[in-house]
C-alpha cells in the first residue's frame, strides 16, 4: 500500500457497526461532513439515523454480504467498527468476532472496490507481534496485520482508548457501560484534559475521514495520533 497517493477529496463511505458507540460517532461525523458524499450503513438491525445521504441495509449475517452485493460497489472508504468484548469468551470465540468477521467484510469489499480505503477501530494496547500474553490484544493485533496486508488504496488502524459517547448512544457492552455511565458527566472535561486517552465523537470522526482521504501517513494511529489528526 503506497502512502504517497493523491488525496481523495470526496468519499463514498460504508460503515459497519453503526449501532455501537464508536460506529455511531463515526456515522454522525460522516453525515455532518460535506466531504462525504454518501453513507451506507450495514448492520444486523437499525442504527437509528435518518439523513438524505444515508442508506441503510440490514443483514442477518454480516459474514455473508452476497444479498446486498450491488450496494457494496462504487465505494472508496469503509469504516469497520465491528467487534465484541473479550469478557466471557474463549480466544476462539473472540477471534471469530474480532478477526474472522472484519477480515471477511474487508476481503469482500476489496474485491469489488479497487479504490478502497479501510479504517479499522481496534484498541489501545494492540499487540502487533501476535504473541503477547493478553488475548484480546494478540487477536486484534493479528487482525490489524491481516488488514494491512490486503490490496487496498490504504488501510489505517485506529487504536482508540476512551470515547465520549455520542448523545443518545451507549455502549452495547455491559462492562463498558459500567464505566461510562457513572463517568459520563465528566468525560467531556477529561477529553480536554487527557486528549491522548479520551477523545470526542467529532475528533474521532474527523480523524477517520481524513485518514480515508489519505491525509495521514501513519498506518497505525495510537490515541494521541487520533487526537492530533482529528483536531
């Protein structure tokens, strides 16, 4: 993947995982940004957005996109925010949702969109060596490496730490809600005080859009890099 390609000014985006806390933030940013011409949201259920440039497709199995193949051509950006918590899951179960699924989606899209950029939201602390002791970091590091190896215009890994939830959207993960609910009143303040740890939906969204355009030379963005790109 060459990092010196021309900037893509206008984006035609597909978002996977728009009903989740991270996906909702990214989707709203795309709907608000004039540089994004169209937004296709694909998920297992309604994401809760309405906008003239939004199209939504609901599929029961995200690993089989054949039923909506015609909708998944002519795209130049994919924002992958799918995945699940490691809590209560074996490594095999976790890998099915956090390696097999995003790779299946990415390969399907890459075969049909030669000008595609993919942004994948992994997590701060991912293990690029794939051999560390922390299971989730090891699996997501493997996912990052596999995505970076695909024949894409560009691929950018977003190692997100904390995020101020978009108003009206909560995390689907009980463990995350246990943190976000009591701290939600002070998260906007923490985002200003700790930009390398907590970010806002607007900053994350702008960073995702700019990375897909080609405005980041880094293939892996740590939390402080996300903040810097999205300012």
